[in-house]
């Protein structure tokens, strides 16, 4: 699924997390509740330790004499591709932006230029810095121009067949040194690797939206990935200014697998008659940077429905499953891009849409569901947040995530879980649901 849909300018980033401090001691069950300030300080210390453990953990191979990767290609000039290219340009990396569709390529270049122009207007870049970044960008519509790229990041349509075909085409034109990086948000990296012709050099790297702002990526390790390729992927992530979090190859990886359960309950609440604006208000009061319905409108219900269609090929999805999201897409209510989704939009400003209640009620009646809108705010929080905790525990049990603190980092830095609450697993421990997670000792 793709500031992140959840990011604000003042959110902590990998550069802004406080220095590492001793891990906070668990609060005894009989102790009085700590003040919000004390809890926030403890969460900050925990997240700093979590970042150090993730950066220097034993899961990253110590490979010497890695190639001096210099040239990056980004295939797909849409929103994600342009955002990834902006990361590379900011890092001073010569970047090829490739798209077989000339109009899409032109639009992607224009998006990059507009973003950089906006940074100049806001005083974040000088005109000279903007021009220096643009000079590193080379648009191209011919795959053969990618032959000398050290790494290619594909950011095309989230469809397994499309990505498999593209990687096979790239294998035919790229040199043996080229590392293939897929920006898939949910798909099977092993299936892509096997179709690529170079399975030891295909790795997943899930950038979160917007790619040039969100400070974290999930690095997805497939079965055939070589140690050298994993080390190169980590180096690329860090060079692009991202905190790399390693995860196993499972649908949705860490972030989106957990996100699915959260959004499932959001859709179910709407079918029960709870208004979108109330759900958003309650979860923002809990501390999320952005409510889930506004998030879906920013992502685009059309794109989310495409992800659900792919998910349905692997998992059972009953008729009521995520039905509101899918129905809005069917009605052309894509969110901000179409001016109407869960909300009406005047520019980017959301306005509650009275007609949404009718859409939800019609779907509920068609499915034979009885409205139950009279629920407490606490019920909304528990119903939406508890699936994050439950799925996080499953990810640990399955070995998809390396450590509980990795899960918390993904959700704080990538999905807008309140940093003052430390992440879903650290927060749950504070509620007495489990033992507080402790970042594993750093291994150099």
C-alpha cells in the first residue's frame, strides 16, 4: 500500500531519533501509570535502541570488496518511481528514469521538477542545488540504455505477471553486474526472482509513500538471494537515506501485512454504520498521524483495490471483505485524485461526504448485515489496533520479522503509529498484553 501517507514534517526520521540510551525498564504491574511525558521519553529511548539494533544486526552479511555501485536506474515513472528518483538525486546518484510510455515518462520528469521547484520556493533548496540534482537525471524510453546500470529499481504496476515479464526483459539487456530491486509492496519476491534469469541478484525493497520522505524501507530477502546482493541492497538503502529493515518473503512483508488487518476492521466498522470521519477522528486522537480513511483516499481506492485483487488470488476473501474500499473504487471514488472517496475534496482538504452513509448502508443491506453504529471510541481503537499487535506476534513467530523492535520501527517511521507510544508491540506491552520488547544487542 502505498508526506508517507502518514508522515508529517516533524515526525522522527532516522536522522532525528534521539541518541541511544539504556533500555527502559518495564513498569511493574502495581506501579502507578507513568506520565505521558515519561512514557514518550521511554519510547524515544526504545526507538533509538531499535534503530541501532536494526542497522548493525547480525542479519546483515559482512561482505568485503563489494562493487562500487554508482549508476541507478528506476523503471516506472509514476508516483513511486518519481519519488524513488528524487531520493537518488538528493543523494547525488546519477539516475536513469525509464518508462516505455513517452507520456508517462514526461509526466514523471515534470513531477520531479515540480517537487524540486517547490523545495526551492520553500527555501529548502537553492536554485543551484535544484539544477545540480536535475543534471543527474536522464530520462529514457529504451531498455537498452539501462545496460550499464549497477542497480535497477522497478516501480511498475503491482501485478506479479507484469513484474516477472519486466525483470526477464531487463535481464536480457542489463549487464551481469546489475542488481534488480523490486519495489513491490506485497508480492512474492521468490516468484519474481525465478522469472528474472538471475535469482541470486533479485531483492525486494518496499519504499513507503512518499518515497522521497519516508525514512525507512523494508528489504525483502528471497531464498536464492546471495549474501553479496543483500549487502549491496543494504548499502543502496542507506545511500538513499533510508533505514533498512530486513524481512522475510511473505505477503505484505511486515508493514502491509499488518496494515491489512487494520484496514479490514475499518471497512467492517463502516459497514456497521460508523462514519469515516469518526473513525479517523478517534484514531488520530489515539495518535496516528492520519486516519485510515483519509489514508486510503491519499493512496487511491483504485490502487488499493488492485492490491486486494492480487491478494484474492492467494487468500480467501469473503463477500464482505474490504467491501467499502472496493465499492468506492467501482464508483470511481478514488480519493483525492478524483475529488471524491471517503470524503469530498476541495483541493487536498477533505470534507465529510453525506452520501457515503448511503453507499455503506446499501452495501450492508446487500450483504444482510445489521447496522451497529453505537460503539464507543475505545471500541474503535481496540478493534483497529489489536489486529496490529496480533499480526505482529505472528510475524515474529513465523520468522518474517527479525525482532519485535523492527516491527515497531516499521510502524512508527512508515505507517504513522504514534512515536510517543513506541510502536504497536511496545505499546501493547505497556497495556499489560505482553512482555515489553527489547532491541537485541548490537552485533558489529
